[in-house]
C-alpha cells in the first residue's frame, strides 16, 4: 500500500474512489498532496504527486467541470475554458519539463475526453475519464510515471514541498544506498516527512470533539531525525496557522541555543507565533505568571543536601543517603503525590531500592519538613515548581497554545506533561519525540503512567541518518550489555543500507590533562590537514575532565572567539551568529547535539560496568550511548583507564 503524505483523514465519495486506486500502488510508492497555504506556490499545483524510487514521478489533477464548460468548439469560447487553459499553462510552467501530468476529467465520458485531448494536444499531458481512471487502476498510474533528473527533482520538491527540506544547516546527513543520487539537496526521508505532517487535518470525529487532546508520539533511534521532524512540523504549523501559537519544549539549554543558531543561519528569524525554549525556562515563567511573585531556588548544589542532613536527625533510622532522599523527594513532586496516604499507595517500580511502610512514612515527614524549611526562606525545590503549577487553584494566567511539541520527551516527568496539557487550548495538539535508548521516562514509567494514551498513535523510526553502522553498532552493543530489549524501553536499529563507516577510535592516555592535550592536538591537526570547519567538531567531557583547562587549551589553539562552550555561553555563540565555532559541552547537557567528528573525554566510569546495581549500570550505558551517537563520521574516545576486554573489539586503537 502506498504511503500518503499527509494522510487522508477526511474524504468525499469522489476522493474515496481515488484512494482505492492509489492504495493499490506498491509500498514503495508515495502519494504527496501539496499543502495549501496563503501565498504559497503550491496553490498553483496539481492535486497530487506520485513518487516511486524506480519508476519516477507523476502529477495528477482531478477536474470536475463538465464537457460543455471545457469544449473549445462551441460557438463562443467560455470563460471557464479560458480559466482552464490558464490553469494548465501555469501548471506546465511550474512543473519540470520531464514530469508527466495526468488530468482525470471526472464528469466527462470517454468520447468527450478524446475530443478535449485532441484540442489541447500538450506535451506530457494525458487525459482520462473517470471510468478509464478507475478501470486502469494502479497499473495505469505506474505506467505513466517517469524518472526525473536530480536537479529537476530538487526543483520540484523545493517549489511544491518546501516544508520537506531540512530546516537546519546539517552537520551531516547520510543517505541510504537506495536513495543515492536521487537528489542534490537535503530533504526529509519519506517516513520523517510523513511523521512531521501527521494530524495536520483531524478526522471528523476528533475535529467535532472540542475538548479532545490529540497526542502523537515519534519514537526513534539516535540520528533518526526526531528533532528535524519536530522543527519541520513546528515551522509548518506556524506558517499554516499564523494566528495560532506553537511551542517547542526541549530538555536542555545547549541544544536550544544550537538550534536557534542554526535556524538563524538557515532562515534569518523565527515566525512570530513560534517559540523554542527549554522546559525549565518555560515552567519558571508559568509559575511567576500564576503566583505573581519572584521564583527563588536554593543557591548552589550543596544547599539542599545540607538542609536534609540538618533535618534528618529526627528520623535516625533512615538509612538512605542525602542524595537518595532528594531523589525520592523529586519523585514525590514529579508524581504529584499530595499526601502521605497517596505516597503509601504509589508504585515505586524501577526506583532502584525498596522501602518499607515505616520508611515511607518517615520519608514523607522529612519531605514535609524540608519543604516547610525551604518555604520559610522563600525557596522551593526545582522539582516542586511544576508540582505547584499543577496544584495551583486556578490556571487562567497560564500562557495557552494550540500546538505544543516536546523533543527528548523520554526525559520528561509526569508533572511536566501535566503542566504541558494545562497549557493547551481546547482541541490542542501534543506532539512528542523520544529515544527510549537514551533513557525512558523518569523512573521508567510508561506513557500511560504519565497520563498520556499513545496507543495506536506511535510511529517508530529505526534508521539513523546521522551516524554510521560502525558507530551505531558500537554504541548499541555497549547499551545492550546493561539494557533488556524491552520494546518500550529499547529500539533495535535497522542497519539496512547504512554507510559502514570507520570504527570508533580509542586513544589511551596517562592522565586527564594528557587527554586534554591529545584531543586539542588531534583537532588542530584535522583542521590544518583536511580543512574541516570548526562547526563539524563537537567535544563532550565528563565530570572528571579538567573543563577549564580544556576550554583554555582549545581557545589558545583555535582562537578565543571560535570555541562555543555551550555550558558557559548558554544563549548564543561568543561572537554572535555567523562565525564558525567548535562546540564544547558537558556530558549531562549534550543530548540532541551532533557533530561530524566527536571527541569524548572523561567517560571512563561509563565504560566500566559499575557494581552499584543494575539501575546504575543501565543509567551509565544510556549516557554513553547518547554521547557516542552524537557522531556522524568519526568518533574518538580518550581514556585514562584500560578498557574492559569485551569492549576493546568495538574500537580501533590509534
């Protein structure tokens, strides 16, 4: 069955007959409908374009005018006939010369169609009656398709489907062998384009339900284009609905800054009705709007652990560390637990440690004591911000949106999703992109536990367009050591047709300082020898890396204004938009970034299988998988420790 982009969710009787014919095309066929938006060139397009990787393209339009309105042999040429000829001329001028155009004259008999065909006699134009169209079926359409030159295909996509173009300047965009040479430009894969256009027009039964929340989930492996899908969809929605507000929420600040910089290069500015921000910045703003007060959080990472240490003496039998207790407090806020009784009934599956009933009661009492002490100083835990927005008596002051898109949704908590739903207008649409291989829902919750029903509303993307077989295989093998192949928590990549690529490189060094020196020297050598742009490099460092030394050495070698430390210059590059930058990021904030050549420093603890328990090993494995799959062409890992024997074959020593 053919792939329809976008899907046909509403159809008249005539369209249902057409769809039966189109459905009979083979699964490699794509039926594209140009999107109609005010002022777009697509308004001068035929109804449909049919694409096949071998047979080529066909443009199709259905004309409902009767023969009398189209016949040029009458005593007086009608205005309808003149308008019809003008439309045909506009279509032919806009279409590539080699592209066949099929007109289905729905209200004309066979003999009438023959008369009109003789009158028009235009190259690459074929006319069929409804009867012949239905009788010839999919085989008749396939026989009319013709291949286009790459430049013609690019021109067609750019003119009639501009929203399918990659919305960001691409660090690296790999093609599968089947598509080699198909196009000179960079466009979304058909599955990505299909996903980006889901639910642009709701089925009648949903459109009539004024309070219905429409949810879509795209689950994809690293590099499958989830962020591109979200951005393409957001830009398209902003253009199609200029009076509706569109919001993209992303997990961390560095990726927001990186996306905005790349969008600035590609488009100059964002549509005025589109906002891209982190969930943290957005929820802080919503809290302030609801409570009309400044929002203050504890100053520094040591404040909350010290407060817990000071107060826990009243419950001397609690054996959990301050860190574990704070994690449990966050769990209570994120699960919107409002009372001790609720806590006693709340499932803690996947939390990593069990608690007896007495321990839960004592933890709840300590949680209340810590919360009260914070409030007395005008403070609150970070996780309490979303909780307090959810529990606010009124939500009228929240900013409202028609469309909210969430990237890296696997890191969102139930309370976060609840605030997002509160911010959607009636008939609002929620679009989620997630990679369960990088981590799945805080505390390994299901989507249903988070209050979202994605049954039958999920699309899986198993092909990676960013990286190579060698890199993805190495990352996946390391991940599989610690993660069970649960289809909800793990996606098995499809390697079919992927570029094989070179194995990741392992560089053994003696100390973290040596790792810094070696990484900088390797980058400088690659720039000098191969002329690689700085934007093709991404350096990710772990907690044991001397980050200030790394930054200074990179600045000294490449220039102080040519290194963008995303954790330091969080909003925009150090020298503004435009110049070329090497990007530097902490492991904790590297999700969503990508680079042609990626250098990993300070990953030793992630490579060594920890003994703290299965949960800790899985957590490390998912972090390492994320870091490794940022690379598109080359991955270099520097280690001060000996790599475990079972890991060594995945790397190439240098």
